[in-house]
C-alpha cells in the first residue's frame, strides 16, 4: 500500500469513521470535525523525570499526574487532558476551549514499556467556526501529535462516493522544520514582558510526531492551510510551516473564556480500524464532466462546509480543473462553471466565493505561474 505525501490530500472510507457520537456519513458531522492523530499509550515522562517540577510540568489548563503500573517499579508522568482553543488571532486572544481526556493508566504505560505496541488513535475534535471569525485552532502540546486531518469533501468523487477527502499535515516524519514562534520574553529595558516573532528549528519524529512540550501551544490557521494544501503539491511555493500557517505560541499567551466542552478518549477511533477499512484503496483524478453530481455535491455538502473551511477546499478536492480555471483564466471561469454545474442559480451562488478563494490561493503559487 502506498503512502500519502506528508502534506495534502488523503482519503478515508467513511464507513470506518464512526463512533457513538460521530458519523462521517452525515455532512453536519463530517465538516464540523477534524481528526487529530496521537499516541495514546505513551506517557510524556518516564522514570525519575516523571516527578512533578513546576518549571516542566505545570500547565494553565491540564493537571499533571504521576502513576505506576501494578507490580511494576517504573513511574510515569502524563497530563490528564489536551486542550483545543479557538479564536481570531494566533495569540493574545480570548479563546473558546474544548478538552479531550488523555490516558493516565499506569498499566497501559507499563504494558507498552514491556514491549507492547505504541497505539495510534484519532481524536474527533470540533472545527473552528469560520462563520464566527474563528480562523485559528490552537492545540496544547501535552501529547504526542502525529498528524491533523481537515475535512474537505464528504464524497471524493462520483466514482468513489463511499470515500471522503481530508487535507493532512503529517508530523510523523524524521525531519527538522523552520517554524515561526511567538515567545513571551522579559525585556529588562522596558521592564515588562513582550511578545517576539522569531523563526526556530523544530524536530519531528517518525514515530512520535510532535512530542509533548507543555511550554508551547501549536497554532494553526485553518482557512489559510486549506487554501495552501488545496493546490497540487508541485504548485505550492511554501509548505505548512514556511507559509506560517502553523506556528508555535508561548502558552502564557493563550487565555481562555468560558467552560470547556469535554471529549472522552473512549470515543476515539483506533488507527487499526481506519487503516483496515482503507487498505487497497486507489483514488485518481478524473477530468470533470457536466453532470448533476457536482451540483448535488455542492447542495448537500458544500452548504455545510462553508461554515468551517474556505469554499476552495471542497471544490479543489473534487474538481481541481475548475478551481485552476478561476486562478489562471478568471475571464473564462464563469462559463466553465456553468458548463460543469447545470444549475444556473447554484453556479452563480458559489462563483464569487470561488473567485475570492482563488485570489488568496495565488499567493501560495511559485513565482512565474
């Protein structure tokens, strides 16, 4: 089975994306949630370094616990939750929050240390509410985060209606990336704390992805990331990090408001379940044809998606030639749209949104295109 490129399109069978509270067959569920892949049964700390230290383990949102397995001497330390924040800015906003519980079971950690497999699971987390101006999703670094998956098309194509499309950023690669950070630093000359913008090197791990570091929160601009990754890989002048769609923010710059909506790790999706359903799947682009399928796709799915992601994301996923026409030949775009979507009112309704998204997408193209 081949691998997807670390940044861009990936595909899942919707039948594998079901829990007691989430069903990818429902558009209102699919577009309203993203997937976050993480390692469930690995503690943040093991051995002597597990014992509480304020400088290392203190966190403004998540308590820290030290546990042991039955009839086992090793101590383990882990935060009890990972928090997701939603706001209009990458830092210094007042953020709406959601909490997802993490494993603090000493026996699970013990079994993994004794040779058990590292277990990769998918959290199902609410998307930012773009309609309310929430462009930024912030993720506390209190777990090993292997990847994020943003929903863009509930049906991958007319030929594969049972398959859905996500845009992924896979952190589980052995590489170093340059990332924009926003630390809060004491300025002795001004005698107060100031926020700095600086580029630092971030090391990713092929197994753990982005390891825990409670001092930082990862900030992701969902609309900009969708706009970037909707372009085919050869047409991207930037990656997710060099574009500053993904940044690191000092946790002190992330105040929250209101109570957190709580999600239990018991409702997570096992990686093995999802992978088993996907095995042997082959998806290829197909030249667009004038059928009612595209119109039905927009009516049934895109009307829900626009509350969470830019319109360019779903359309590029199912019909990239159309979005490329909006970028490369705006004058011919409206005629092409009418040919592909034989529902005039619907075509006009989405035309201006596509033009706006396409203009933003031009900024991510290489010079000369």
